[in-house]
C-alpha cells in the first residue's frame, strides 16, 4: 500500500483535478494491487473514525461517573447544580450526534442539479422563406419543440432529414426531440451520427447531449469521456467541468 498512499490520499482528499481523477479511476479497474490498497485505506480510515466516536463516548461516561461521585460526596451541591450538569450532558451528547452524522452521512444526490444543465432550451431560428419546402417543415417542427411537443416535432425533423441526409441541422433537432421524448436509444443513434460528421455547427452540441443520454442510462464513464473532450471547448468548457465535478461527487 505504501507506494500508492500519496496518490490514494490525494484522491480521497479531493486534491486531484478532473483529469487526474479519471486516470486514477481507470487505473483502479486495471490494477488489482491498487484496488487492494484502496480497500485497506478505507478500512484504516473507518477504524480511525470509529475510534474517535468511541473516545467521545468514553469522555461522556467519565463525566457521568464524575457526576455520580460528586453526588455521593455532597448530595445538596449536586441538586443545586443539577440544571447546569444536565445542560452540559446534553451539549456533549448533541456534539457526539453531530460528529457521528458527519462521519456517516452520504454525499447528497446530484441528479437534479445535473439535469438542470441539460434542460430543454427553446430553438431560435430566422427562416428564409415560409412559402413551402424545407423551411415550412422546419418552422412547424421548431414551434412544436418550443411548445414541448417533442414527439410531434420529431416527425417534422425526420421528414426533412429523410429528404436530405446531409441536413445536419434537421438531424440534430430530430435527435433532441427523441431525447426529450424519452427515446434515449434513438437519440443516441442520431446524436452519435451528428457527432461523427465533425460538423462545426452541431458536432459539439450533439456530444453535449450524448453525455446526458449516457448519464440517464447510468453509463457514467461514457458520459465522462464526452465531457472531458468538451472541457476545452470555449462554449461548453465551464458547464462540462461543473457536470464532471458533480459526477465525481456521487
């Protein structure tokens, strides 16, 4: 364990940055010796924490014994100070309760906070024409999407894409509509295609929502791969970093 202690301690003390955490977690999967070292580290920490709690209980018992001894020596003085003694005991017991809660509490759930980063955003688009063709279908689809009628919107975007499979904009909106309709697998399929095209307008957007697809399916490692890629992006960088921190806090 000794050769890993510094690295393990930095990981559990929160001193690693996001990339170091990912590398450490990947190493855990490959390195059985490292996993044993982490298990030993946790057991040692658990023993230390329990020992601290026992020491606090022991202090309380010593106080109680002292009170009883004082009572035997001078019953009237004990009764006179009974209120103060009870208050002191309550403070000690409350303190022990707080310590135990702090030692045993689980990290708060973060799924709702993460979901806020991926909440549906209204689509804003300037239409070139409303006299027929693609833009009419696109406008219908966007209006439905903005009114949260995602399943209906999906059909319009799919129709545009079926007529022109190079229309990455329509395909991207189709993927979003499937995502917010709850069709995660179809959304992944469409968004993966958009991401693979390398389209400068929609590739990173597709990657962002792909991360959300994987998070909803509890494929956290797959989600992290996309978020780490986006961490250097000018638009998504800060959001991706925040979501990574929330995921690592689970």
